[in-house]
């Protein structure tokens, strides 16, 4: 079943930069879909469009549809706050709040006026467990989040997204600044998380894309060149441009 359906989606920035052209892509539920390709291909722009973060950018033209469970998220009447509760996003650079580890996770509950202590504590443990961080921080939840290592901060940001139990998780190069051990922990977490969530990820390398993709989509200069099952696309791509990129011959 498709969770997200992108139909004839194009986006052009006000400076004349055309970031995406006529993108058609079906993103299945409970799988890990990878968007890969050279920098400037439009991958991050597409991620940001799915939960309307591009509303904050200087965009001149947006055309087409992005359907989430059949609802066009580009509809200007849509409640974007509600959309972003359903579609969480984690960026390449972890940005922790200047609070404790615990309050980084509970701050959203505070803003929403939720005071159920049992619910909050259960949510904290669940989200940290899903992000493979619980065992490392369970005895120091009141320590500053800034005291965590870079890899731990990135997993805290993932937990912060998961605590609201979204339907979709978007990740933009979430392991680009991490060491191999932290990267492996995040990748292993994602393999478990896809049982409950739909995950769309921009990887930091072709190698990572090949390791984790259930479905892979290759982007080049704003175009979607090829889509395929991960295990097949990285070994037997059907498009010459995809093959050249996978082999490292450009990009």
C-alpha cells in the first residue's frame, strides 16, 4: 500500500532555480525509501515539500500534488501543524534544545498542555528505545542534552520526532556527521522502525543507500531518473546515468 503518492510535482525557487521537474513517485507504507544522487538534485527539497517546510523558503512556483493517505499536503487550507505531527523530520545536523535530555522530549507535551505523568514517562522510554538510546541515557535523563556525543544527539533528535508517534519519518542525511559505530546504530534502529513507520531518507553515500533501501529513487539535476527495489537497482540499474553514478563516474 502506498503511503505517499507524488504526482507531476515541480518546484521552482524565486531566483529562477528549478529544483524539481515533473516528479512522479509512489512511496510504500512501512518501508525504507531512499532518495539518492548528487548534491543539488532536489532530494532535500522533495523531503521538505512533503511536510511543507518549503513554505518557509522563497518559492515561486509549485505544481502537482503530494498525497499523504490520499490528502494533498500542498492544499493551502491544510493545517500544517497537524501535518508536521504526522510527518516528522530529522536533519543532518542535530539541533538539541538547551534543556535536559528528558525535557528535549517532553517539551512538546508541555506546549500541548499534556500533564499525564505516566503517559509522558512511557513516551520518553519508548521513543528513546526506538532510537537505540535508552540504555545509554536512562540513568542521566536530567543531564544537559548538549553533554551527549554527536551520535547520541542525532539519536535524541530522532527520538524527539518519534515521541509524537508520526506516520512518516523524513531523514535528511542523518548520519553524515557520525562515526561508523553511531551510523550502524541509527541504521539498525531504522530497520526496526519501519515496522511501525514509513521512512524516507536521503543517505550520505551510495554505500549507505545500497545497505538500507527497500525502495531507491535516483535523482539528478531535479529529475527522477530511476526507481527500483533497492537490492536490484544498485546491482542492475536500467538507466545508464544511474549506473554511472553508482560506479562513481560522476557526481
